[in-house]
C-alpha cells in the first residue's frame, strides 16, 4: 500500500488501532485527572495534534505520578 516505507494494509491497520487506543486512553486520563481550563487545553491539543499530544500527556502523567509515588494509572 505505502511502497516507500514498505507498510502493507495489515501493518497500517495495526498502527491505526494502536493510535486510536492511545488516544482513547489519554482522553480518559485527561477527563479523570484534569479540571477546568487545563482539561480544555489538553483536549484542544489532542484535537489538533492527536498522536504527539497523547504522547506528551502520557509522559507528563507518568512523570507526575512517579514524583508523587503513585502508580501509573
């Protein structure tokens, strides 16, 4: 399908499902952990740059929980 990087339909489907799962999980984390303007800003970031925004929020969430001594979830 995408010849220049040698990715077929199955690989593209798997990557799409993984990206969608990441986006849903991070959206859940934002709704549960953020409030007010911070929630709105993070949702807007996810709308405009979904994968990059998801990875940044996930890193922020993991780092803030490790500083507090909480679990990852």
